[in-house]
C-alpha cells in the first residue's frame, strides 16, 4: 500500500512541480469556455448542451497529450526497472499512474464549474442535464485515460504515443456519429449501427449530456476503461516475464472482443435508466410503453423543421430536443422510425406539404436590438398504414413536455 501511495504522490508531484500542469489547466479552461461562450451569447439560452457537445473532441486531444508520457517517458529514460524494483505488483503500478492522471484531469474539469455557476446567476437552467453531462465527462475521462495509458506503454517516443492515442480516440468518436454509421451501413448493412452502439463515444455520451443516465452507457465506459487497464498490466507483465509475452496478443484480442460483445448485447437490453430533467421529458409513460409493445405495423414520424440558422433564438435547440424525444420512442419498438426534414431544402415538395397542413407560421425574434417576425416550419406528421397522416402543425418549446 505504501508503494502504491508513493506512486500516486510521485506522479502528482511531477505534474505540479513544473509549469506544464498549470498551462494545461489554463489552456483547457480557455478552450472549453471560449467555445461555449461563442455559442452561448448567440443562442441566449441557459443550457450547457453546446458545452458538452464539443467536450468529447477536446478531451480526446487533451487526454492524449496527458497520457503520452506516462509510460513512454519511463521507457525512454530507462526508469522502468526502477519501478519494477519497488515492492509492489504491476497492477499497483498501473493503478497508481492511472489514479494520479485521473485526479489531475478531474481538477482540470472542475475548473469549468464556473460555467454552471454563471448560468445559475443569469437564468434558471435545468440542473439535470448539467449533472448528467459532468458525470458523462468523468466517465469519458476514465475511458480515454485508460486507452491512452495502454497505448503509451508500447512506445518510447511520446509523440508517436500521442498520435496513436489521438487516432484511436477520433476513431471511437467518428464511430458514434450517425452519418458515419449510416455511410458504413450503406456498404455493409448493420455494421455501422453495430460499431456505433458498441465502440462509438458519442452515442453513449450524448445520453448523459441530455440528462439521462442509462446503465448500459455507464457500463460502456467502465468496461472499456477496465479492459485497457488490464491490457496495460499485460504489457508490463510482458516486460517482466518472457512467458507472458506469448499469450499477450491473444489476450488483448479476447478482452476487446469481450467488451464489444457485452456492449452489443447490453445496448438492446433495458437494464435501468434515470431521467434527471426537471420535466422528465425523456421518461415515457407506462401507457405509451404498452402501446409500443403491441405495435403490429410500422409507424413513421417525420419532423419538418426549418434549418437551425433560420429559427428564432428560443427555438434553435428544437431540432435537437425533438430528435432526442423521438430517439427515446424509437428504442421502445423497432417498428417506430423517424426522420427530420428541412422543407426549405426541398422546394419542389412545399406545395404537397401545404396540402397536408404543414405550413410555416410566424415567430418573433430579436436580432440586432430589433423585433423581427420570421416564417418558420416546425411540424410533425405521423404515418400509419394507408391512413391519412396525422399532423401536429406547430411544435414549439412549450409543447415538448406533452409531445409524447
């Protein structure tokens, strides 16, 4: 235990005994807050969703930079034998370095708490998505640190370790994007969706940022963090014992495959979730669940909405919020599907939409200190068998709570 605590203390001192740590935290704070403030003053809405939407990319870069030296520097300086001489196991060495980097990353993340404090001073934000977003950020940090550390153990060059960690992080991020998964599905049906659900960062992190804690998303970050830490231990064991090297590659492949398989199974199983939003907008009522469980034929929902840049400030988040609700409903039954259409992008269909009852309506907006009136679309159509489509002509922020 003393050796384990010594490793943690040694690593933490190495961070704060040089100005690099302070520069790291300051740059992290400036980048995250700078990107958020730009969108905050344009949107004028007391929400941290834009902050959390950009956070995964920022963390991928910063955590790759933080972990690149953890083992690569030890190998380059030849200090690994000194660490191995300590009266402790390889597991304690890995966990000691990991926890010290994790504590440092949490301090950097804590510096951004000025943002929710500011929002609460200026307005009344929904606290649920803020708490969920920060919990997701902590889990994402745990995942990225474990992956970066395991990669750093393979190289003596820190720059190479940084680049490989960066590429691996971006690959996981891209795998979670809808348009990437749709593109892959076009070539190999089902593969893109499988990769999105099993290794994609965004598809698991986004639930936290909207205020929903799904146990399957929690297990995604936890399981892969544990797997990469085990791989890290295997790597060190390979340095210590020649026999351990022979089963190293097979062990790593089996571990990663197990993680992918477990997350693939859990993604389709409802093992528990908590809706932290004030109005519980992502909680489906028992009556709706029963209706969806008994669906025999497909239901197609189309949300017609103007592009975000054409929407008034109070409605700029409507496409995202409605899509979140429709996504929750789509999880209840494979027979429920939805899509989002911008009528302005299909001018040849405008007349047909008007005949259905989907017409633009007036909305007030303040731009450059002047009150303007905009004509926008925000309507939903529900198609069921060959029956006439049901139309909700106006979907506005006040109606989100009753949209279900």
